[in-house]
């Protein structure tokens, strides 16, 4: 498993959003965006679109670009109950948590 693996990135994003949810804070894209995670914009956009379509997050809009591709517009981004359950109950997420080991490696920007 690599630090740019889909499930590692997903875990880091959902963990950050869950922490924001519990603290009553708005997520900051500087903390969970592609630069903070060390991935390219296209990969990040695909992950965010996937998290939205799976119902793990809400408050973003997928915006098609002329000539192909798409962008992500963040409105009121937050984790859903389904996202929290996925984060806590999924066996793949448990493996990622073990892989990352420390909170500092888990939450981007800390």
C-alpha cells in the first residue's frame, strides 16, 4: 500500500472531514486538497466524485468542463453518516489506519 493509494487518500479525506464535523468547523481545501495530499488534480477529482456518488460526502458539485473532464466545486462539504460508518466499519479502512499508524500521518496538514 502506498501513500497515494486510493484507499489511503479516501481514509485521509474522510478522517479529516469527520474531525471537522465533530469540531463544528468548515473543511479547508488547503488541508485535504490535491497539493496537501501529494496527488494530481484529476486523481483528487475522481476520488471526490467517487466519495460523492457512494454517499460518503455531500456538499460538492461535479462541474463538467468544455472539451471534456470535470472540476469539483465545494459548496458546504461534509461527511455523511454513511461516510462515518464506512470510515469506522470497513475492513479496508482498518488496514489503512494500521498502515498510517499515527494521527499526524492520517490527517493531511497536521
